[in-house]
C-alpha cells in the first residue's frame, strides 16, 4: 500500500527517481537495504569502503548519502567532514551501531543531517530517507492548509471545514509537524525527537497515545480520516485524492 | 648515595657551628681586651704597675697576661718575659704566642694580645690565653673522628641494608603483581607491617584490588542478568524460526512467526540500547552540560506527557507542585529519569488507581516524589532494586528493557542526588532528593 502511494506521489510531482549512495561494509545488510529501498522507488548505489565512497562522491552526484559510521579505511565522520569541506551539500544520513546520544550529536555536528542507530526498522530508514529528500514545507504564511484542515500558526487555532478543533499546545505542535510533512511517513522516534525535543528513546507507547488523542479530535466518526497509522513504522497525514 | 650526602651535610653543619662559636668567642675576648687596655692606659705609671699586679693576682686560672715594658723592652711589671714576637704596638688585638714568666710548661701559650704605647714611652701589653678555643678545635676534631665517622659508616651500612631489603621487597611485590596480571586476581601484595611509605602504598594497592574484585563480581552478576535477558528472547526467536521452517502451515502463520521474531529482536535491541545508555551516562563527563533547572517546569511537562497514557490505562495522574525547585543539573537526563519513574509507576498501577507526582521542599533540598497505588516493592527487595542492572522477576513480564530503574539510578548518581523508596507496600513511593550533597546526607 505504501509503495503504490509513493508511486502516485512520484507521478504527481513528476520527480525523477532519487539516487542514493549507500556506504556500508556489511554486505549482508547492504543487500537488504538496497532491496528495500529499491522496492520503495529509489535507485541505490553501493560502496563498501570509505575511500571508494569518497572517490565516487567526487565524480558522481547523489540526492542522498547513507553512511555507515564505522568503515574500514576511512571513518564515516571523516567522509562527511571531507565532502563538506569540498563544498558537497548532499544530505547525509548516518547509520551507526554506536547508539550513544553523544555519538549522535557528534554525527550531526560533523555535518550529518540525521542519525539512525543500528539495528533499525527498514520502515524507519525509508521514512528518514524520505524526510531528508523532501524537506518540510516552510511557509511564511501564518495559516497552514492541507485538505479540509486549516491551522493558524499565530492564534494557534485549528479548524476542519467549519468545525473548530480545541487543541492542547503539544497537540497543536504535533499536528503542525504532520501537516508540514503531509503525504510522508513520520516515525515515533522522529516525533519524539522533533515535537517533544527529547533526546532519549521513549520507554512506552507515549507517542501512540498522544497521536490517538489528536486523531480523535481531527478525524470524527463520519469524517474521512486524515491521520493514518503506518504499520510498524509510524503515522502519516494524508488527504485522499 | 643519600646517606653520603647526609654525612657531608652533617660534617658541614658541625664545622659551621664550631666556626661560629670560635668567631663569637674571639670577638668577645677582643672586646674585653680593648676596653681593659683603654682603661689601663689612662692610669698614671705607679698606679699602672699596681693595677697590672692586681689584675694578675686575681687571675686564678692563669689565663691573663699583663705586662709593662720600658721603651727598651725591659719588663717593669707583669707576667711576660718579653713582648710577644710579632705583636705590633698598634693598639689592635692580634693572635700571638705568649711567653709567660714562671711557665708551668715550656711551651708558649696561644693568646690574643694587645700592645699599646703609653704617653711616657712605656709599652703596655695585655692578653688572654685562648687555650679554650684551641681545645674546642681539638674537641671538634675528636668528635669528628670518634662520633661522626662511625655515624657515617653506620648510616652507609644501614642504608645499604635497608635499600637491599626494600629492593628485595619490591622484587617480591613485582612478582605478586605479575601473578595478578596473569589472572590470579585473588592474590594480594605482601606487606611487611612496617607502616613505611612502601607499605602504605602496598596497602592502598591492595584496597584497590579489593575494590576491583568486588566490581568484577558485581559485573559478573550483571553479565549473568543481561545474558539472561538477552537469551530468553533469543531462545524464543530461534525456536519459532526453527519450528516454522520445519512445519510451515500457511503464509499467515509464517507472517505471524516473523512478526513475533521482530518483536523479540526489538526487545533484545531495547535491552542493549538501555545498557549502553546507562554506561554512557555513568562514564561521560556530563557535569559540563549542567545548567539551572526549574524542577516545577519539568514536573508539569512530565504530567502533560503522561496524562493521555494514564487516562488510557484508567489511572488518575495528579501533579502537585509545592515549590519552585531550582536546581543545577542536566535537564535532558533528569527528564529521562523522571519519565522512567512515572512510566514504571503507571505500568505497575492497576486500572482505577492513582499516580501522584509531587514536588516539595524536603529537609535536604527539593524532592520529586512519584507515588502509586500499585502493589509496591516488598521491603526485602528494596536494597536489591537499588543495585545496578537489577531486574525484578515481576518486571520481566512487563514490556520494556526492565532497566528503567538502573537508568534512573545512573542519572541520580551522576547528579549526586539521592533516590529512596519510602513507606510500606502496597503502594510504591520513590523520592528523588535533588540536592547535590543529599547523597551524603543521613537518610
């Protein structure tokens, strides 16, 4: 279902298939990632070592770089620093078995755009890739409209059609985040980090419960649902065609 | 080496004392002679003869010289055969050898003397025997030979013996260390019971080894616990995969197996992540990131975060903020710790129960209390609960890594706060005293 939907989006926007470079020395994992992302409509190239990846990046252009943190030859962070120094602005998603929060910060400081800890769900990876390729809609307007839903960023009010929706401050932030990424999968970890700004992993289904509450306010019984659960991955705000 | 330096130093010191004493004594004698010569020179001649005689008559120790000579050098009165050789008549004190009348021995006597020409041309010589000083010099020499030389020898011998013994002891210690390095972790370094520096060092090293052994035992226990927590889901995954490989019933059954396997793997991953996280909190130098925190804000945020979860579980969540609670700490870590405490409280509280979050001013600082109406922790389990990586058997049936409390404790230790379980079950009450010295305060 997700695949077909993504296909629709592609056609709508008439985008070319995004080209990704995966730098990963574990061939078994690389094969799985390639298969999964290819099925989701991405073109994937693979390099197993840091030095080879650096060579490739100097001659070829990619839309996104998936970079293992610990590589033989050249460390992942060193690659980011090198290409950034050379003026390459390609977004980088760091994949790492080093889970430490400090490690994550180091990855982002070095010039990475996102950081994913191994082991990860393939759905999580796809969602992050998508998020990096399609930066959220930044608008100067004070009113955000997606389908029948409209939120006022100044007054902090929400309305669906003619129905006013009462939202708690956190619910409003959650909704704004979803609407800016309409048609895009957002994962629980993304929400917890970006909406709540916590740097740790939530111990329970915290995000789900908050999302459930928001959903009950947005989608009433007879209305077409706008917030969808994506099994084992997260949520999506989507307006039906 | 050291003892030789010590000997030389002693020698120098000894000599210095002698030298200073001699100078002092000479100066004293010279001052007396100068003043006496001045006094006598003022007397008229007949009185002077009498004065010289008187001066000699009271000299019971025969240490004084006094004589009056004619300009031709003939003795008029006094106890000198002639003017001492080499004594200039300049009114200054000089060292001379004096030749006494009626000497007790044939030797000339060492003396300090002064010669002064009187107005009538006569020569006045007065002096003082300085045998004492010469004797003092002899004494110093004898002391050097009789006392210092054996002392130096003794100290040399002693130091050689001692350093040999110390070297031997160090060799023994070194051998013991080698054995410990090779894995005999129960072995301790030998002590001599002398309480010297080396011994104290050995005691310190032994204490350190004890501490390390204890930590290793603890770690082994933790390792066993963790292995258990990882092996259980691993065993399940393996069994399920194996079974579905050998007896595939349907695609949906296979899908179900795979889903369960993923769930179990996620649990393993969560356990590993939690362990690494605790290690990270404990090891890193995080105090650098400490800032001023308003605990009241944190607790409000906490209540807001968990309100929907409590509602969904049919639990009442009540937050009471009785003070501002300004503290210094890492806000992210404290929030993580509180989230774990509240999460635990909600997990163990049955539907219809209540979880209270309270911030109040305790005796040692602001206290955040998380209280629930669940079964609570039995009194005999509380000490164990506070150990690193402890997992209650009960918590094994509840989702999550089960290491939440270990993480809370790591954060508490980092801040120097104190975490206590208060009251009797039922109902579990955790109190975190958020003052950096509360860990040392009496409970």
